[in-house]
């Protein structure tokens, strides 16, 4: 049996076969975040239908650890086809649950994935000043900026 280092089967499966990898052409929103402690980076591009605000497509590129890749893969699966407001209800804890858990020193990898989506959605609203930013997004974006400022 191969060593799993405390990773669930779901983590290993998403690491081996990540979903929604790559980059969308001409995206409606782009988010790029990094963790200054571990040096990992994540970039998310997404397409949004302006009328329904449904996230029609989403792709990620992760320069980082296996848990970060698995977290990005799961999170993109969870938000694809959802409205922005529905997507904002999804947290890194949902990602961890969907992955069947993460070792505690790897939970920050799921946080990075959530932050990347927040950054991409923030970028979408920056490009659409006529639209009102959902309060949930404004709150999450502010928390992200404060966390970044602490490093
Ligand atoms: Fe930093 Fe995984 S170790 S994102």
C-alpha cells in the first residue's frame, strides 16, 4: 500500500485528476492570490452571465502543493453553474468537507482557494461598476485584504 500522509482518497483523486484546470480566454473575472508563508500561488479565471449572474465556466492554475491543487479542483466544481450569491455561501470548510478532510497543517490551502474565487469575483464587479457588490463579497474581500496586509 502506498503512503497517503494523512490525505483522504478524495484529495488524492483530485490531485491526480484535477478538474477545471487551465485558463479561460477573455475571462469576466480574474483572481490571483498567493500565500507568502508557503509561497504557493493560485490563479482563477471565470465567465459570468451578466443577466443571471451564473458562473458559467471557471478554470484554475495552481502553482502549489497537492492540497492546494485538490482544493482548487473541488472549489471550481462546487461553484460552476451556481449564481455568484450562491457561490459566496461556499466556504473553505465546504471544500475541506468535500475532500473528506485535510491534515490541519494543510487547511490554509483550502483558504487560498476560497480567496482566489473571492478575488476573481471582486475583479468581475470592478469591471462592472454599474452593478452593486453583494455585501457578502465586500466582506470576504475585505477580510482577504486585511489578511494580506498582516504578512
Ligand atoms: Fe501552501 Fe498548500 S502548502 S497552499
